[in-house]
């Protein structure tokens, strides 16, 4: 097999002509309807795009083949986690494509056309959820909504490292994140109303991942060995319970989408999984049971 998508296309000339979704959502079809949107009946062209993209998506096999394999972790100090979830409200993250007929296209991989949440987005949102767990809300209330004087506790620095741009005592975090791929696209309409006439003004369309779509949060806990002069690494048995609690709060309470303030991006967790070098892997229906199993692994020692 080939790992180069464009080489794969070059070897299949017929596929180049009729790329179906999801690949077709980042190719010539989008360019064509975007041009027509500026020339023709806008609502007609928008409906053409929505009819083609608003359906279930088959994740390309090249994406599935590159998913991480945690069956042979190199150290017993490392652990991997996967959290399966189903969206209860729409998920949205704005695409970086410059020219698009939709007001707010959902973020898609620029090669495969599959909607996805980037690893960097997971890191930022989960760091924020951990800060909330550590008392950030109380700090903001005392300081008029400002971060002045806030300092991440050691356990958050251990997991996520320093903020970008910090030079003194810089260290990387123990967590590595992976993207989440979604298999469905839908649409939402927000229609602002005039205060005077109490009627809709101009509908705003959002391309979203709809409720019911499933995804998986995947992350690796790979703690570093302290260098001479550095602070000792945090203890996994103390850090990981707080991390798992923050994950649950992020998915079920705070939400993982842009426009979280209107309730978008909340989800129901359907499965918790953990992987360990000597403990194997375990699958649980709730966080407490998984945490208990992880603590059992850690109590037996985590030396490589």
C-alpha cells in the first residue's frame, strides 16, 4: 500500500474525476459551488452544497491506519487513555479555508475533508478544564475576570508544560494528544432578530458536526525523567485522578466546541479505556471504575 494520498490518487485516475465526500469537500466541488454562490441564486447553491455534504462520512482508510497503537508501550511509567463520547449538542470549530460559500464552515482536514478536532485544541481546552479544577474560577472572581497573579500548580505544569513563550524553567508536559475525527456533518441556522420589528434579519448558517456523532479523545501520559536541578516529577497516582476528572467535566459540562457559551459541544461519555505496559488494557463504563484499575497498576510500581 502507499502512505501518500496524492500518489494514491495518481494511480486511480477515475477517482480524481468523481471524488465523493469526504474528499470532495476540500476539492474542486467546493471551489465550483463557491464561485457559483457569487454568480447565481445563493440559496439554491447553498442547498446544493448542503445536500451533498450533510450526510454520514466514511473515514478514509489511511486515517484509520495511522491511529496510535498502545498495545506495546515502551515503559511501565507510561499510560494511554481513550474516551469514547457521543455529542449531545452540535460541535463547531471554524475552518481555515479562505474561500467558502458557507458563512461558517466546520474545520476539515485539508486533504481528506473529514471534520476533526486538532490535538492542539484538545490540549488547550483540557488545560483550561484542569485550571478550573484547580480554582481558576474563584481567582477570576476575585480579580475582576483577569489572570493577574494566576500561576498553574505543579501538577498542571507536569501534565501540560509551560505556556508558549515562557523561557525560564521551561519544561514540556507529560501529555501527548491526538486528533479526533468525526463521521458526520450537519447544519445549524442562527437567525438574529430585530429588536424593533421582532423579526428575523439575516440567517447565519453554521456547518457543524451534529448531535449523535461519535468521537474519541486519545492521549498518552509519558512522564519525563527529571534532569539534575529540575523539580521532581509529580506522582502519577496523584495527578491522573485529577486529569480524568477534568476530562469528564470538559466533555459533559463545559463542552469542547466553539460557541460553548450557548451550550454547543457537550457530550455523553460512553466508554473509558486505559492501556499499560504490564497491566494490559482495560475498558470501563465510568470514570470511577477506570480510575480504580489505574491506581491498581500504579500501586504495583511503574518502573520501566
